[in-house]
C-alpha cells in the first residue's frame, strides 16, 4: 500500500512538473490582461461613476443607484444568454465585441443619461458570458483552478483598489481623461484578443 501511494505521489509530481513546464508565461500575461475586461469597466462604471455622479455632480442618489441596481439585474439575466451565444459562435468573437463596445462608449462621457447603465450592463453581460469559459480552456486541467484563481484574485485586488483612485485622479483634471483611460485599456484588451485563436 505504501509503495503504491509513493508511486502515485511520484506520478502526480511528474505530471505537475510537466504541466508547469508547458505553462506559457506570455499566455499568463495575456490572461491577466483579459481579466481587466471584467475589472476595469465594472469598477469604473458601476463603482466609481455612480459615486462621482452623486458626490461631485449633485445628481439624485436614489435615481443613480436605482439604475445601477437595475444594471446588476440585467447582467444577471443576460449573462447566460450571451454565454450560449459564445458557445455557439466563439468566445473570442464576443469578447472582441465587448471590448470594442467599451471603446466606443468611452467617447460619450460623462454618461449622464439613464440609458447608459443599461448599455454598460449589456456589454458586461457579453464579457461575462464569454470570458471565464475561455479562461478555463486556456490552462491545463491540473493547474486550471490554481493559476486562473490566482490571476483572478490578483487582478481583482489591484483593480478594486486602484481603478477608482485612477479615475478620480483623472477626473480631477478632466472627465475626458476617464473616457480615454477606458478606451485605452479596452483597446489594449482588443489587441490581445486578436492575438488569440478560437479552438
């Protein structure tokens, strides 16, 4: 029994070593950038923006947070639908649409109309319906949870801490810079997506 367990442990270590050797750090960096398609628009448009509207633009808080909450419900309802579309037509294609969509809307700052949270929610739904299925396929099964989970948590921690600060700093000069920041990040993500191939 001991010998069998030793053999199994040895085999597992060999498999993990082989998988680790196959891990492409260039691909890991690309996945890190892809996670930003989730983090940057969300924390910018659903965390920073509503607070900015209420605190600095003097908009009615109840109205702002109502549409923000409505957007969250739309994301929850629409993500499975866009997930089915991603399964049918390819995740990368839909992620490109999401990234390009955020680039386009970035030029319509400061996004004061009530319709904008709904538009943001649809673009986030496209992202959520495609992104994590793609991430799961990129990494080998043995390290999928470990590597993807680590990258997700690192990206999330940095994003929730830095994005509102960056946006507030840019808005202090001109709100146009906030739109430019969103366009730049999502444009870079779109370029990374173009370097990937559908399997």
